[in-house]
C-alpha cells in the first residue's frame, strides 16, 4: 500500500498559489493517487467559522495566533490525520508556515511562542513538501489591486508584507529539504510546467 503525503502551498497574498492547486491535485490523481484539497484557516465547519472571524475581526495578535492553531487542531483531527491514515494525499492551501510568516513576520509575535504552539498542536507531523510561491512586494500589490474585497491581511501595509515574505524565505533556507521556493513572478504556464514535474517526481516518474 502506498502511504499518503501531506503537501502545503504557501506564499504572500497575491503570489497566485491558489490558481495552481486544482491542477496540481489533478496531476497527482492522473498518477492514481487519491487526493483531497483543503485550506487554512478553514477546512472544517468550525474552522470556516473561525476563518471568517480571523479574516475580518480586529483582535490581539496572540488571540489571532491561538485561533489559527485552534482551527488547525480541528482540521488535523477531522480531516488531515484521517486522510493520511487512509493513505490519501492531502494538499492544504496554507498551514503552520503561514502562522510563522504572518503572525510572526507580519505582526511581530515571538517565534519561540509560535514554536511552542506548533509543538503542542502537531509536534510529530510536518508537511512532506511545501511549495512556497514567492513574489516581491510590488508584484503582490499589483495582483491584489485587481481584487475588490480585500480581507484584513490583504489590507495591511508594505512593512507587513515584507515581514511575511522575509520569514517565509528564512524558513525555506532553514528547511531546504521540505520547502521548495517557486518563482511566482513567471507566467502561469511556466509555473504549471514546474508543478507538473514536481507531481511526476513525487509519484516516482
Ligand atoms: P488565503 O487568502 O490564502 O485563503 O489565506 C487567508 C489569510 O489568512 C491570508 O491573508 C493569510 C492568513 N493566515 C494567517 O495570517 N495565518 C495563518 O496561520 C494562516 C493559515 C493564514
């Protein structure tokens, strides 16, 4: 029996990662894998309720981090862990790297505290692979200008975005075996080709 893999997509708002998730999942399915796609914050009924609070209500930065991890705890228990135990593949649009990047790099919460929460919630489970969609601030801004209803995070100032990106890139340097940086300034087709190669190599081609 093949064992499932846990793959996460990450990046600053406007990096374009969500566009590629469905196609990436389909590539894995064409290789015969059973794949579920999900997202954070969210992925469960409770998690989606927490998501709407997190994306729209102002709150203390530690409350924000705790609610991100609360939603994640539920997501792990209800969706991610059972799917992996069945041997399915799980693709999540964001996971804990986002908390380090946004609540740590963006808001300035202590990375040590975030590491403690990570240990508590999923010390023994990390993604097998993280695809980090990287774009500089100007590209992210230009893409976000095209969307109408910006959430709380998307409305943040430049220094917030810069802090988020910086922590993402630091983590990519810290965990090079797990995190693959995708140059997301390139045209969509070029990124899709790279992701197809990633899917093929994950499935042993
Ligand atoms: P999305 O726009 O990619 O769906 O993500 C929702 C927003 O939530 C995005 O701006 C990043 C933010 N976020 C955090 O701040 N911390 C987290 O842990 C996660 C998962 C998302």
